[in-house]
C-alpha cells in the first residue's frame, strides 16, 4: 500500500524513511542511490547513431542517386564494366557523403548533450550534517533539502520547516495561485492540490523558505506519473537554420525544373537515357546547397560549446545567432558589474560613524571611531545582531578558507558581526527564529521574528533605508528609545546619501519586541537602530568590457536595487557615467507612462531602486525603439523580463532555477565581461556562417550554367555526373566546414551591431554572381580550347574542365574569409583546418588523373604541362573575386 506521507507527522516520516533532520550520510546516500536509481524522469529518447546514419539517405537527391546507381548496375550486365564502374563510384560517393554527414550531425548531437549537462538542476541538501550543493539527479529518499525563493522543487518532499513558504504548482495541478505551505499532518484522503505540507517535483518556490525531506524521486513522483517524457533544456531549431532550409528548398524547385529540362534536351539529342538521367541527378545534387542547414547547426553547436568553456552556457541554440546583433545590454550591478564580494566598511548608529577594517569574508577586523579603536557598545551590538539574525546566508571555514553560502550582502552582515564576536550560530541558539517575512524586490525589506531568552519575541528588519524608515516610529540612541521625528528621518537620509555617494551600498536595520509573532502589523512601529554601509568594487574586467562595448556600438545600462548615488558612483568608476548621463529611480519610472519612458529610455545609463516589473517595462520600451536587448536577472520575478528580452541572461551563481529556465544563456561566473565575450562569439559565429554560405552559393551554380550552355549549343557535356558529384563531395565539403571555425576579423568588436532585419545573404549577391560567372568562363574556356582548338580527346578536355573547376573553388575560398579584405590581407595559416583541407583537396585532385583506376572511374586523362598552364591560368580567376569590389560592406561604428 502506498504511503500517505502528508498524513504522517515529521517524526513518523523520518522513522519511515530511516532518516533524521540532520539528513543522510554520504555513504547511506550512495547506497540508496543504487537502490532507487537517479532522481530523473525518463528522458526523451535520444536519437541513435543508427538513426542519424539512416537519415543521411532520406534526401530526395540521394535517393535519386541510388536509383541511378542501381539502374547503371543493371545496365552493366548488357554493356560491360563501364556502367558498373559508374554504379560503384556513385554508391561510393553516396556512402562517403553519408559518413561525412553522419559525423557532422553526431558531433552536433554530442555537443548539445554536453550543453544539456551544463544546465543540470542543482539542489541544496544536508549531507553529513552540512549543507552541500549537488546535482538534483543524485537526491534519494531521506535526503533533507533546503528551499528558498525561486528554487525549483527537485523531488516530491514532505515539509519539515516552512517560513512564509508559498509554491506555484500550476504545472501539476493547473492552479496558478501560489499555495501557502505548512508542516502539520493532513487527512489521508486529502487530494494533491490540498496537500499543503508537501512540495512536488517540477513546481517552484514563489516566496519564503523551508526545509523538506525527500519521500519519492524520479518516475515515482507525482509529476513522473503523469509525464512519461520531459526535457530539461529546450533545443529549438535556430531561425537561421529554418531560413536556410527554406532557401535550399526554393533553390531545389528551380534546379529540379532546369535539370528536367536538361534531361529532356539530352534525351531529345539521342543521348542514352540512363546517362541523361544521371547528368540531371548529379546536377541537382551539385547545384542545391542542401548542406547549408546541417553545417549551420554544426557551427552553432560548436560555437555554443566554446562559449560554455568561457562560462556562457547556451540553453537555446537560437540565441547564438541573436547575440551577434545585440544593441543594448541591461546589466545588474551587484556581482555582475561588480565583484559581488561585499565588505562592511561603515556602521552608523545613534550619532556615531564607526569604521570597520578587514576585507572579504574572513571575520578579522576592528572597529574604529575617529581613527581610534572602538569598544562594541550595546547600540552597536544590537545593530550587528540584527544584521546577522535577519539573514539566511551562512559563513563557514572550509580547510582554512572562509566560504559563504547564500547572498553576499547577508554574508557581509554575518561577517561584520563575527568580527565583534557575535557568531550567527550562537545568536540563533539563544534567539531561535520563529517567523520570517522574506525579502522581495517589491518590498525591499526582510523581517524575521525570534524568541528571546526572556520569553518575548523580538522582530528584526533590514532593507532599503527609505523603506525601513517608513516602518519606524522610534529610534535607538545611546541606549535610549526616542521618538523618531521628521527631522531625524531627514538626518538619517542625509547620512545615507553621504555613504551612498562614496560608493557604499547602504542597508537600514530596525527592531522591536512583540508578544505575538503572527500579528498582522508585526512590521510596523519599528525602532530604528542604524545604517550599515558596505562596498562592492567594480570588476576590473567589467571596466575593459565596457570599453569594448563602446567600440562595438553597444549601449549599456546598469539596473540595480541599490541607492541612486551608489549606482552612479560605481557607474563612474566603470566609465559608464559621463557628462549628460541620466539616472532614473523606480519612483521616477512609476511616474512615467510607457510612451514617456520610450522617449528617454535610450539615454538612461543608471536605473536605481527598481523592481522586476520596472525591468519588464525597460525591455519593452527598448524593443519598441528597435533595439535587440540582452537583459540579466537572478530573482524569480526577473523571469518575465528575461522572457521578453531578445537575449535573456541568468546568473549561474546567484540566479534562481526559475530564472535560469527562462533564460537563453546562463553565466557560470555572473560576470559582465562574459556577456560581452558571448556577444563577440555570437558575432564571430554569424560571420563564419556567412563565410561558408558565400562560398557554397558562389560555387554551386556554375556547373548548372556550364551544362545548360553545352546542352543548348549541342556540345558534349564538359563534366560527367561522377565529376559533378566528386566536386560537390570533396571540393565543397571539408573546406566549407573549415570556414565555420575561421578566426574572427580583427575589427569584429569595432563594428556596429548588424540590423536584425538584415538577411543572411545581405550584400553578397554581386560576389556570388561574379564568382560563378568567372568559374563558368574558366570551365567552358578550358574545355572548348582543349576540345575544339587543340583537338584533344573528349576525356582529356573534360579532365581540364574538371581540374579547373576544383582548383577555382579552392582558390576563391580564400576570398570568402573576409567581407572587407582580399586573400592577401588575411593570413592563410590563421585557420589551420582550412589550410589543411584546401591543400589536401588540391593534392588529391592533382594526382587523380595519374591514378590508374581514374581512367575507369572518372574518365580522366593525364595532363601535359600545356594543359596545366591553361587550367591553372583559368583557375587563378578566383583571385579576382575580391570582397572589396563585390561585397556590400557594413559601416564601422
């Protein structure tokens, strides 16, 4: 019989699971993992290697080739080995093409799987009596997990602690209203949506915090029962790939129509039907750039993998393309533009300004008043106690190194209290917490209630000074509780402004005693204790990254919940704040209509004291102004703004699970410089995609033109079907893939962002036309001079045309590496893959006419020095397809 966990007490649940509120040991967890298996739903069936390989034969053109090969093999029974050789060569080319395509797609699949593992959900769990962060899939029944606002619930759990805890269970029950949680046992027949002492897999915490014991995992959870398949990472088709796929199909219709016409003309001239059919099929395969979408996906996937190595984890492949056109970055301040290492430098209590020494989270330092050592008095002690207890972070010494778990701001408060000998664990043992009203971006404050040693309850509050002062009616001064006057508030706000203008982030602290911790007005009538100012210096790399943004034509705005003066001070250090810069607060935004915000949004450098709702409005206004917006976020309420933005960027360290799921990119290091580097990578990837598109388009239509001209003028076909297929396989294949990993142009971050309305083929029409016309002239010229003027044998003339066609493509590719510079200005050895592939293709094609079997398989003849001079002369026309002449260039910033 299934256990009704919601009907049991906490002690009964622990007994049933053989666990305790201290959690499991690592050894026991390992044993249970072997027994219960991984905590994961059955994954979407991964595409097998065999399926990937078989998919290579689904192209209509490949199927036509196979049919042609089979017909040719059948014809060989009547006409001898020549048709059999054709059949063997065609099947060999089909197989080689399938193998190359297989490895490209297989590598792409493996890259996407690796990216998926990087976004594996985490869980904070009690193991061996300590809080540890582990992969959610390693959870087992009996584990104790810690839950906070924004967390995704990793398994079905029975709550053992709940402080103002609410969860969103819409994904399971369809009810969008947050469910308030409790720890009390419920009736056995309570339906799922009424089990308020349970939390369920795939739901998430809306507010509050708590602890819970895992009762079921994986497919045994409620969500696992109704969801046979789930995928944790969205993998959507990149829009670019969709566009290219559509383009390839349109080209295919045109090419097939021309090939049918050529087949009809050849047949009408009396050519053998099988030969005419094979020419038409080979032309179709050669002319249609069916490899564009596949190479695009591979390039995007490899680019995303490289970005992951640089701490930018791509959750949606489509965002890689969008990155290249980003015009505006809206970045959080704390931990992104700044180091995120908070250190309390000053405490204001009563009328005293007390300085604090020490750096980072090591609890070593002293308190100074006017430069002299200061003994901690009762006012300062209460201030520091309030900060330490009204916090959820933890400070631990691990192997001699002080580490924090939780919010850096709260960790700074715990550290400064420890400098005065006030350790959080000791304080909590004397004054255990009985209630918490959590911080939110809208409330801008946090409140906790503790049972004091004398039996009363003491309330502590921390938050934005202007908000906390609104909740206060009294103040503490030299041990006395006095009425808080309007002038007192002005004086406190003046001190706040002075601290903020010197770059300090300021929090206010307050307290009061109550008899009932659950009274409705528990946060009102507080006693103001003091202000705490902490510093979070800008990251050195953020300063340099901002300079790069300026050169790249990318605007940057800082968005923070901090005081306006603090934000401006940090912006000035980074270099963002200049003469004429504009700063707006959340209050300013509330007074503005959407239309008014839209008029000024491009000129705002700093947004201070803003909420997630303000972020949404900012993104909306920027997008209406035509910007491609990248928005950062970490809180659960940031998700709507990230979804609305073109590139949603979540913080990997401080970000909540909900925010990460809404994001396109997750920063593993929460660093602004990583955002800029990701944009740079996006531009490089987009440039490289354009490079191989330009190459394939420039080299895919000349054969069609050559065959059409020859057919119309009743000439022998210059290139046989086998030659056409060989060119498509060898000459167009490896070099095009190598272009996908080409190093960036030196000015990649000195150009204005490309317009999102600009098509992928923008500016390359003249280049493509010039290339295929010069190649067609070269191929026809080589063939006609050899066959008609010199009177060479047909096979020898075809050999010249074949060598010219392959060498021209391997020459023109060097002019495809840049949209601004010819081959002479781009170092050939900077892309070793391209250099190796081109040299290898040239070597293979050069020796092919001298291989004994080539006469049978390709109808090739050895070339004389005169032949080589002619074909290399025509091939060198590829050097004339200059980007400076034939490419429409984007302007620099």
